[in-house]
C-alpha cells in the first residue's frame, strides 16, 4: 500500500510496499529495561546484508557507542538461522540468503536522559539512534515501525507520543508509523506511558505538550499558554510575512525527575528533562527561577527547529553517524540559539526586561568566571566539542570556553554592532532570516535528492556583509577566532545604555566550586590563580576544617561560605583537607570573589524605548 505524506517539511510519496524496511519494537522486560526489536528486510543484499547502529546522536556531540547496549542479536531467513559476523563495534554482516532477512535483537534501556533509551514500569522512551539498525544500501527506503504494547499489566493504560507520521496507528496509540528514510526515522523520539497531555495551536500548527512523571498540582494551563507564545514568536521571527512553520505538527516531550536538566532537538519534536520543582503549581502567580529556566529550555530547543535541524553547518548537511563530524561553527548554531532562547522569552511577553537582563548577567558571569576563555576560542571550542566540551573534567573551567555561553555573547555583540553601524536598519535577525532562506527553508526536500546544502566553515563572515553591509572580520578575529572578551560595555554605549560591571563581591573567597559528596565537602573545581589553587588545593580534595573548625556537608557551598564569612579579604586561614586518605594542611590567603554583578542603565531619559531591542541613538561614542 502507499501512504502519501504531505507536510510543510517535505512532500513525498512514501511507499509501504515490499521494499519498505519493517521494524517492530516492544517493551519486552520492564523490570529488566529491555526492548525487543525485530527488523524485516524484504530484499537483503545478495552478498550479505550489512547493518549498523549509530555511534552518536545528532545534537549531542560525543561518541556514545549505542551498540554496546545490544545484549543479543540473531538473524534468520524463512525460519532458518543465518550467520551474523560482527565487523566492528557497531556493524554486523549477515550471510547471503535467498529470501527475506529477519534480524532480532534486544536493547538494554536504562539511560534516563534525552539522548538514548529508557524503560521501566513507569514509562518507555527511545531515540531511534539507540534502537533501530541502519540497513546499508537501503537508507533511502521507506521505514515502517510497529510500536507494540507490552503484555505487562503496568502498560495497560499507556499511550504513545511521537511526531512520527501514523500509518495505521491512531494518534497517541500503538501501531504502525512511517518514516521517509532512515534519517527521518531516527529524528522522531518516542515516549510511551501514562503522560499528561495538552494540545495547542501556534499559527495554525498543532503542538502537543507531553509530561511524564509525577508533578502534584501542575499548572499545565499556564505552561501551555507560555509555550504557545514562545512558539508563535519564533515562527513569526523566521517567517514574518507568512508565519509559516517548517513542520505540520510538533511535540514537546518532558520527563520530570527529582534532579535533572537538558534537552535535545529534533525536526518536529524535542525531548526535555527537568526537575519536578521547575514546573509551576496551580494558583502560584510568581515565576520561579526554575520555571523561567524551563521556559528557556523549551525556547532553546524549539529555536533549533530552524537553526541546527534545517540551517546546518556544511559538515552536518549529511551526517556520518559512525564517527565524529567536525565543524568550527557550533558557536553559530548553539551559541546563537542560546542568545535567542532568552530573548524570545521577553519578546513573547513571557518575562520582563528586568528578568531578561538578570539572565544575561548570569551568562556573562558564567563566561568571565573561568580562565579557559583566555586559552580557547569559541571556534576551537566548537571543533573540540567531541573531546573537550562533552568530556569535561575538574580542570575544564581553566582550560575551555563554552560555545553556548560565549557564543551567545558573540551573537549579542554582533547584533549590537550591526544595529549601530546601520543606524538600526539591519540586525542579526536579518542574518538569521537570510540563513533560513538560503540553507534551511527547503532542506528536507533537497535531502531527498541528495542536494543538501549547509553553511560553509568560512561562509558566515561574507554572508553577514552581504546581508547587512557590515564588515565583521575584525570582530570575528578577536572574539571568535581569538580569545578576547566581547566588549559589551562599548557596544551598548551606542544605544545610550550603560553596562555597569559592578564591583566584585567583597566577601572572602577561596576561588573554588564545592559539592556535597556523601558527608564530605569536596572541591569540584579550583579556579586557576585563586586562593585555593595558590595554596596547593586541588579538585577532589575534601575540606574538613578551616582554622580548626569543621566544615560540614549539609550544604557544601553554604557551609563553606558560612565558614569563610567570619574572615576578611587578605586574611590567611589554615585549611585541613583530605586528598584521598592523606591529610593535608595548607595556608590560604583569602581573595575577593571576582564575579561582577552586571547591570544596565539608560544614560539619558527617553533615549531607549526598550533595553532589549533599543532604537539606535547617537551617544557621542567614536
């Protein structure tokens, strides 16, 4: 049979014929966290069909070796066993067979994150990269997936949430779904369980908001109202005239836990994880920091619908999921998204300007805290994401910079620079819309014909000049390819706004970040050149006493701050600490906490109608 899928992301006839690849996935053992997957290949390679599982998932730049979770795998044809030879860590080849080939395998799913697969009595979740083998040579065929309900009584009332188009399944039901090709198949995660569900429209596009996990008195109505505003603002941002979204349906999938935070973007959905306390309670008017952060996460992943999922670096135009794909442009794709995620909150009216600048100050402080920003550029950080950013250790603040946070400040700096040099006629918004029109708008249609196009490694600079007339080479040399801080104070001055760096805290500090580890107050990071580092303390050292008084672990950070609160900057204190099982005694000269408190003020009344999107003003600055 044929099913015609007509969407705003692609228009194609997808055939569920004899040449389609057919998968069946069922939660086999909830307590054992095991999915059973069957793959039927109607026309296997006559020389022996090769299959493999991806080594990483797009959007999360670390090789994760998903094939390690395949517990057992076997092949058969016409009821007879077919030999499987393992070629490398994630690739198998079946012996030649005359008829259809069936591959059956079990996948262990106990990764409670947005990146892999999870299964227990409360719910099931999976990304296609964790469970669906790729059939070499047939990646462009239609892929049909039969999502089956488990016989376990715990699954009796489960529903299915996914942005995969239904074939014979009903919306939210078990049954068959269809994907145009393998790339499409692995870009629609699936959630199964007794989830809370709300639906809203944003410029005519249906959006589902799914929440899995217990949240007493959750204010779903408020969440939906806020997220709807964010979605409508972003759709209108990229398509101000038509307000046309690039998908015909979108699904937010949120897993609520005791402690966790993160998200992963997909072409028509996102998988989120958050703290239970982040979500609002009914009849609670004020906005908590946790909820504000959650809305920022929703905004970030939704913005990726355009910037990353469709506007891509050339290196990602066609993913090679067997090994790392390198680009120096993640500061554009993750950093710019990080700039716009909070900005969209205030433009949508979800938060006010004061809250926005509080978030901006937090970002500035995060960037300036670590000395790694003076050693690694954001271009280098992007390229080294696979080995450094996604594999951080205790020395990372002293060695690397985040292409998310500094990338967002680069975006802000570019936005202000473009607005100033064009007297407010152009902005970074124009650059984003130009990238959308050139690289993103028809991305999936082009992908079906193998004509994907992405932003070249050296193309951004010329694109900005073409769109705005502004030469940004010097700026990029200093702040992207180089390690200089973005000069926000001077850039904001062009808008009659003043950035007050503030004074560093006068509180005495050791220059460490500590965490609670059981009953211990353990150093997680020791900032380079700060008091603890100079005194000889290191990450993983356990602070037990300062000047003979115990430092408790009830709340490690508060306990240490309380202990240091009795001393002034410049005083020397004796610190007892354990390094492994050896007692250390050091003398530390306390320093100030060097993180400034950033504020913005209007230099002259009436000069700026908005601190967020100010009108250009001649400030006298040359």
